[in-house]
């Protein structure tokens, strides 16, 4: 456990080992989430949050639609090929 202090300006230094472990560099934007007994710092997403209805069917496709069985078979093959 690393210990840090809150400055008079409300600033906290994140210890270097933690910054390195999370690949956070100067200028990294973080989201502060109140979790009741503390604060969770998470990297800000580089993309705006969207809803599935906003992005579904946005990519053009050719050919017939795939069945659920065909998609599951393709996923299983990908997993087998990846973890051989």
C-alpha cells in the first residue's frame, strides 16, 4: 500500500509505481467516482459513451446474415486458435 497526501489545493500525487502499472502519464484525464468510503480513479474513455441503437447496423456488410450457431462456431474456433 502506498501512502500519499492531499495538498492544500486538493491535489494528490499518485505514486510512481501505480502510475507506471496503469501506464498513466502527465496529462492523463481521469474520472473520479465516489464509491462511498473512498474515490475510484479511472482513465477517461477516449470515446463518448453511446447506446447500441446509435451504432447497430452502422457498418456495411455483404452476403447473407450469419446464424447464431455459425457465430458461436467462429468464436469457438478463434478461441481454440488463440490458445493452442
